[in-house]
């Protein structure tokens, strides 16, 4: 379970970094309307990523941990 948790945290950190760099790039190069669009898309991407990683972690917990199903 520790390996899955570490994998999920590492994946979340990578995705967050890529999204933050994308928003920074949009802030430096685009007009305010496109920056706001990039910001909203990054927030939606972050929410989707967190939801999917939580689902993957919970599925793994159900399969490996006897106490999770109690």
C-alpha cells in the first residue's frame, strides 16, 4: 500500500508541476482572457487528476487490505 501511495503522490506532484508551468507560461505570453482560460482548465485538470488518483488508490486498497472492506 505504501508503494501505491508513493506512486499516487509522485504522479499528483508531476501533474501539478506541469499544470503550474502551463499556467505560468500562459501568464507570461497570453492576454488576460486566455490566461483565465488556462487557469480554469488547469484547475479542472487538477480536480480530474486528484479524483482519478483517489479512485485508483481506493481500488488498490480494496484489493490488498483486508481491513479496508470492513
